[in-house]
């Protein structure tokens, strides 16, 4: 006898056609799966009634990978084969990972590809494969709990995940045999969980401090519609860093060297985490660490000391908060509620500081560990079609502007940051040189004006542009971002219809906290950038003018007297000198001067080419064509 | 004619209705579909239709349309756990045969 759930009126499914859907919070430290049954969203426990699945995978020779609590417990004994916090490695290049932190718990295999591979007893595994092991366990748990196969899942990702990281997450899901309805930003999921339960309207800030990532989102809830006004954050900041700060302090106190082995470091992190949790309730806690020589170091940590250690980290979260508010055009007073997400928001000091920043008590009603999974489950339920009508329309935004490279190393933004997705935007470009038959489209993400300051997402070349004079071809470049935030770019030459494009499977190349830095830089360097852009624009224009002049002189030298030619050439060389300088106004003036000097020449060329075109034809022929 | 809920089922229905924030009660029904002819229907009720029969059991309103009632009379609705799975279960004395999956039945 099958076990049934209560449906919404008129939404009963036919037998064997249940639309089973779950939400998955694939976290840095812990992962969760939740579903909506009989209209109520709950996280699903395993056979031992454990809801949280530690995001830890242990690889042993000739055995299936071990996932969760059992793997986490083995982390101390078998650190190299036990991969934790794999989310930090998703969609990253090997070099980024080496820059990530100076101390590394894993060994990486040497490969030609830029995708990192953990070197384990079972062989080399990629972050995508490790994540898929976690997803497989959650999938199994969900299917056992719901008594059937899943129609689809919603997986949450930090709002700050770039395209590479989102793609890697999707790949992991596919590898685990899951159909992904949608990737959902974690703060948005949290708002979904609260939005439904409280049917709140107004501006809400979601402060999400997990084990390894920090996100702040400013959302507007209005008539059941969630609009993300702005997001900011730091993809390399979380409770792990609190632990690390405490562990470093313990090392100093206990006189442990920086070059301590993997085991020792793991034990330290454990002890630091335990101390942090103890200080949620207690004023002070004792520490005990076994040293390498077998002796035991004992110490004490009180709240005040811990605050000294973690305050700078909490402070680091408040900067993006202010920026997100500014981006959203909202002042702290206008925020009606602050939702706390992530286990690290249990630290009383965090709640206190966030309360001060937003001038109100933050909301902690829903368990901060499960709130994201609950929201994802609610969204999955809607996407599976179990709701009478689309009650909820979720609007997400692009975290960083998308654009392409134009002449002179400048970035032309096609889709500005904070545009709601899905979105498609197109812009027309043209050729720079006479007879140009190909054009390379270099896709970039970032806020700065110069290519070298933005992140390269990929490039492709449009071939088969018919040979025309510079500026005649019309090339339409379209950027399309789907609901998951994944980008595809196409370029099409309008007269011939030749087309080329890419799905952005970006070159894994983002170093940690780069987005953070990129954003801050764009504000700090705004003036420099504008100056640089002006200079480059004039330089490009100067090059174009000089190039066109050279072509014209080569073709129609005969139309000029010796004196005229010398005059023009002088103006050209003056422009060349200014062009290599730094003064954009001087370049502009030199271009204008050259234009003036050469204006007669240009007019004469025009007359001459018309004469050539008319030669041998009768006037009537042209008159005839006009009919 | 009667339809009842076990205590466990009533507890859950009350919980789900409270969580949903609205609804008159619980609709039980059958529809002609599935591999053995009939299938159960279990839905929240916002509107009670004119010809619906309304029962009350353990403080929960049970709403059944007259046609379904012919197949459901005497049914007791239970809430059960089987391993990790949990949900509602129809104990229907009218059922002669169920399909292998138990989602549809004949009377």
C-alpha cells in the first residue's frame, strides 16, 4: 500500500505520476535535503534521524566512497583521503586553489588540465566528482523517504558563484543522476522560506554566514514576488575562518610550529570549532591539545578573547552589507527585516554586530542551518508543478556585469550588474579595418573599464564576414543569461547571416575573493578608469584615422599637390606623436586638426570616385533606377 | 455511512492545515484511473461543493463527493511510517484487489 500525501485542491497526481521534487542545500560544511509533503516543507533525516550530512567524502582503495558523518570522523586519521569543504574548490583552477590559502590540507595530482584533482587512495578525483558523491547520498535518502524517483531538484548556490562554479555544480548533479530544475541563490531560498511562512512585504536583507561563504542580499518582497535588488559577499569567508583564527591563536599559545603536520592541524581546527560552539552559551571554555611530543597543552579561551579574534572577520562581512545597500539604493533604516542564515549566525557576537549594522534585531526564527534547504524545497515544489498556479516568481540578478572586449583593450558592458535574469541583450558592432573578414569576441565579466582588470570568461571568432570597408559590416552580438545564471553569447553578421557563438563554460580562472576585490577596485579606481577609457578611446580613434589616411594616400596620391600632401603628412605625424602620449584632449585636438587639413582631400576623393562610378553610364540609367 | 481518521492521521492533518494557514478540511475521493481502475485522491479543501458529504472525525472535517462515497464508505484513514517514507494510508473495506504498487484498486 502506497503512502499518500495531501495535495492542493485539484492538483492530485495520477498514480505513478507523482512529481517528487526536493531542494538541496549543497553546503561547504554540511548539506541538507528537504521536500514539501502535504504542503509542509521539512528537511529529510537519514535512518539515524540525522538531518545534516557533513559535506565530507572519504576515499579508500577498493571501497565505495564514504560520505557524511563517518567520513568526517575519519578526517583526523586519514586527512589526505578525506575531502571536506569541497565547495571551495568547485569551478576553480589549480592555480587559484594554491592561492586560496597558504596552508593546504590536500595533495593535488599533477595533470595537464587546469582542473584540480585530489590525490587519494582511490585515485585522483575532481571537485565535481566529490560533490556528486554527496549529492548521490542525498538523492538516495530522498528517494527512500518519498517512495519514488525524483522528478527534479533545486540546488542552492551562493549568490556570488560565477558561471564556472554554477556549471561545476550542475555537472556534479548530472553525475549524481539528478535532474536540476534550477540553481537558486542561497539568500533567495532563505527569503522563500520566510516569505511563505510570514507573507511579509517590504525590504529584507539576508545575511548568510556559512562555514565557507558569506553572502548578503537585499530583497524586495512584494505581492508574493521576490526581487533581488542587490547581492554582495565574499566567497572565501565563513565560520571556518573563525575556527582558523582561533586555531592560530591556540598554536601561538601552545607554541606549535607553523609547519605542523596534517593530523595536528585537523585536531587544532576541531578544538577551535568546539571552543567557538561552547562560547555560544558559556563565558569561558578550556582547551586541551596533545602536542607532537606526546605532552598535553592546556589553556583557556574566554568570550572577550574570542571576540578580539573574530571581530575583524565579522567586520569583513559588514563592508559588503553596506555596499549591497548602496547598490540597492536602500538605507539601513528602510530594511524591514534581517534574515540570518548559516550556522555561523549562531555566534552571539555575529547577531550583535549585524543588529548594530542594520539597527534592528535580526530574525532567527527558522533554524539557520535548514532555512536554505526549506526554501529550495518550496521552490522545487512549485517548479515540479505541484502548486495550483505559479504563486511565486523568482527574480535573480547577475552579480557582475557581462561585456566584451572592444578595440584598445576596453570593455563594453552588454548586461550591467544587478540586471534581473533571465535576460537577453544585443548590441551591434562593426569592423575596424577594410576587408576584415573575421572578428574575435572576447567575453568578460567585471566592473572595470579595462580588459586587463576584468575576468575573461571565454572567446570565440566569427568567421566569414564579407570583405567590406571598415565600419560597413553590422555584427550583432547577443548575450543571453538563463534562469540559472549561465551565459551564452552569439555573434551574427546581419547581411550574410553567418553566425557563431559559445556557451560560456568559462576558463576556470577566478582567484578567491576576486569578485570582492574587483568590485571594490571598480569603486576605488572609478576616476582612473574613466581617464584610461578616454585616453584609449582617443588612441583607437587616432589609429583608425591614421590607418584610413594611409589607405587614401596610397590610392589617391595623385589628387594632391606636393604642398598639400606635405601639410597633411605633417598633421598626421603630429597626431602620431600625440597618440603615443597620455593626454586624451591633445589627441582629440590633433585628430580634429588632421580632419580639417585633409577635408579638401576627402572631398576631392569623393568627387573622383563618383566620377569613376559614373563613367561610361548615361544619366537616364540612373534616373531609371529611381522609378 | 461513515469515514474516519485514526488519531495519528488526525494529528498530521491538523498540523498540515495549520501550516497551510487556510482550508476547510480534507477531501477524500476516488477517481477512475491507474492500472487497476481506481485511485485515491487526497486534497486540502478550500471550497465545499453543494453535493459534498461532510463528516467529522477527531476534530477534522472530512469532505467526500457522493460518487466517491460509494467506494469509500467505512474507510479509515491512517498515517504510517515505512522506513524513511511516511504518509497517509487508506484502510478501505470495499477494496477487493490492489495493483502491485498499491496506488490503485478495484472494488
